[in-house]
């Protein structure tokens, strides 16, 4: 029923709460738990404070309309109502796998690391006027580009129907390998691609910066600098800015943080629109989203299906033009038919059943998303300007490497104490899981484990003052420079998985005895926590179970054959039993004793323990010290 004023009667019965009323209610709840409002604020690796509530007061600048500059809301007026490009990656020359993908929902191919001599056979059954092909050959991009161009030239397909990307990326090669950037090869391929008006020449790949441990703004800013370097080279070769921009495709990582992923792709389009506007021809950015290789795990790889689904969801809602969902076994080796099927079906379900592409910019108008997009764009723009002030890419690669290394150390510390949890690896590991076996994948440049030591990097520099930087000024070199250190290729789970590998390879699996004090109700919370922690390092955790006396605990410790013990109980139980149990375990041969709980939990117990373990403790360090005490070789 409508009121005479036109307002809904139901709505008229309620007063409009303001932010202060909400804050009063939240603070009341927080006081009961001893927390403060700051505990609800999350800070990203770019220093962006994500608030627990966003209102109209948090509105960002007008994002414009879909298909119009600054393209925040999408590069096409119609959005992705026809669906984004489902792009499957192939790391082996498997003609049958390519055909199976194209017959079951895949719309374009990404040939990564294949020998260029195999292209003709791999693409033999592909209708090249229907399925775009993107080549990614790393340092061999000139040879690969020539090879795929020959395939297009020799097939019965019209030149203006060819779509895809030749895959030149000298700055990506420079980031991966440390080799000088070969811009002469770009010029060679440019001359050969002129007859294909719909073909793209260059990939601006943000993955090297992401896979080295960089933040979202660092990935965006560095890729923006790479795009500007390519624009400079192409315009020097005689193209105008609009023609040069049309030859570029940007590749970004999509992570399991769905809102940051949405904001990243929206911010990237806005940033590139600003660059091309200043250069004289505002252009939309063609985006290829790849579910983050860094977040993929080898242990409990089935959880990767959840990670990649959320990442694909974020990329699709963020407006990516093409999306690659990496198979769940990507970090283990070459994917099998089942894994590839799950990867492509993930996209099919989101497109065909969830209808994610049925709405243009579905996240648009959200105060949270618009604010996050603006904050991320500003952080990335400041980083881009800093790179440009240092001479642009490739001259500023050392600056980029140092800054990303510092971010990786911060991220690594959060992974180590499980602030950034990895389900199935650092949290809820399963020691009984059956290993997934796959043939090894071809080695890729930079595919190595980063050292745990902190880098001896230079101090962060302040962003230069002033307005937006004209890409035509302060030009960085577009000629090969000296070799420098490559960016590492890391995975977030690598340190925990290295411990799991060492535990598996040990002649006898290392174990830590859980000295549980009292009945199940008294010790189950801390025993579960301790088991979760030690099993994250591949350590078995036999438990005493319900106990009544010190004698019970010691008898079961001897039966376990363990040399390290961890006391698990309630604060009241510690006050009564921690000290005598610890002494008795020492006498029974325990070489190291830990206690589950902060030091204050046993401050009156007089228990002599070697270490405390608790939520937020340096879990990785605890595990490494336990390995050392047990003599496990790493």
C-alpha cells in the first residue's frame, strides 16, 4: 500500500539509522570480546584500509558509462552479455586435448611454452576463423611469432578473420629471465602482422610481478609502465597512438580475494584510459584474466577448485574480456583430461547457469567496490609514476624488483604465522591424503624457490609530486640493456609444502606427542589447534586422549615413541598439571616440550617448557625448530 506522499507505508515506519548509531552498537559488541574497532579494518599490501561498512559518504569519483572513457565499467557498451572469452591454457602439444576443449565450451587457446615446430600439428583441427590463438613462448617469442603467423598464412582463413595474439613480450621476458629486452624482435613481428588487422602483437603481462609476490597495485603499476614502453616503441616505429594501443593485450592475475579482483580489473581499465588520454587517443584495455598461479597448492590440490572459482567469479564481474581458469593440478605438473574439464566447466557454470555475464558491470554502484577501485587506482598510479620518474621500464627494473621483494617478505611473514591462511596446507592439512601424480610440466623461466632471507633492497622512494605524467616525456630506453637479476616465481604454499616434502622423505615420519590434560572437553580446543599446526609441517600428532593423572600422560607418551611433546589443556588444567607433567615427560625422555597457549596461560603453573604455540605465533619457525630438534633433513 502506498502513502499519499508516494512512499511505502512499511518503510515509513522505520527511522533512518546513521553511522554513529551503527558504531555505538558495534562498539558495544566489541567491548564484550575485548576487541576494538580497528580489529574490523583490514589493510591490504598496498596500504588500503578496507572498512567494515561503506555508505553513501564513501562514494568514489563517477566511473562513467560502460564502453566510454574512462572504461572503469567496461570496454564495451554491451558489457559481456554474450559471455567472456573462455581461454584454456595448453602446456603440451596435445592435439586431442585442444579439440576436446574447443568442443566443450572453450572459445580460445593459449599455447604456453610449446615448441613452435608443433603449432601446425596442434592447430590442425582448429577453425582459426572461429577460435583465437594466443602464443606465449617466453624468450623464444620471435621464433614462435613467426611460426604461428605461418600457420595463419597457410590456412584457408581470411586475413581479417584472424584473431589472437602473436605473444611478443620482451619486458615480460626481461622480468622472468633477466635477459635484455629485445625490441628489435618486436619490430620484426610488427612488419609481419600488418596484413592481419584483427591480430594483436604484444602481451603486457602482469603475472611476472604478481608471481614474484607483488601486490595488486604493484602489478598494475608495473604493467602500466610496460604498456607505456611498448606504446613508445610502436609510435617510434611509425604507428599512431590508437593503432599502437590496439596491438596490446593486458594479462592480470585473478585471486581468491573476489573484491580486490573486481576492483583490480576495473582500476586497470581506468588507468590505461588515462595513459592513452594523455597520449592523445583514449582507448579501452583488452584484458586477459588468469587465476593466480601463486595461490595454487600442490598439497590438497582439490581446494584449488574453490580458489579458482572465486577468482574466475571476480574476474568476470570485474569485466575481463578473456578468462583462463588454471586446472586444479596446475602446480603439480601437466594437467589431465579431468582437471582440464573441471577448469572449463567452472567457467561454463558461471556463464550459463549463474548468468554472471547477464548484467553489465554488476558490481557498479557498490560503495565498497567503487571506493576500493578508486583507492587501488590511486595506489597503482603513484607506483607507475615512480617507475616513470626512475626512467621507465626496463631502466627501473631494479627498483621494481626491490619493492616487490619487500612486499613478498611482508606477505611471507603473514603466511608463516598463518595470518594469511592456506586451507589444506597451513590450515586443516590432511596427512592421509593420497598424492596427485602428474607428469612434470616443462620448466619455465624463473621457476625456482625464493630464499627465505630478507632482500638487501634499497629503501622505498617517495612518489614524485605533480600531475599525471605524459607518457611521451621522461622516456625510458627502448633498446636492450644490461642483464639484471630475474624476478622469482613463487607460490604462497611453498614454505609449508617444503616441510611436508621433507617429512614425507624422512625414514620415519616425525611426530609430536599431544600431552592432553584432563577430559576431552578440557583439552579438545587446544589439542585440535596443536594438531593442525604440527600437521601443517607433515608432523604426525599421536594424542594421549582423555587423562586423569600424570602417570596416564607419561604412559601414553612412551607408547607413542615420540621425542617431542606438546601440552594441551585448559588454563585450570595447566595450573594443576602442567608443571608435574612437564617434569615427568622430561624424565621419560622428552627432548623438547611445548605448551599450547600463550605464556600467560601457564604463568602460575611453574611449567618449564621450551616454547609456546598459539594463534598468531610464528608457525613456520616453530615447525622448523621442531624439525631441527628431531634431526629431519631438509
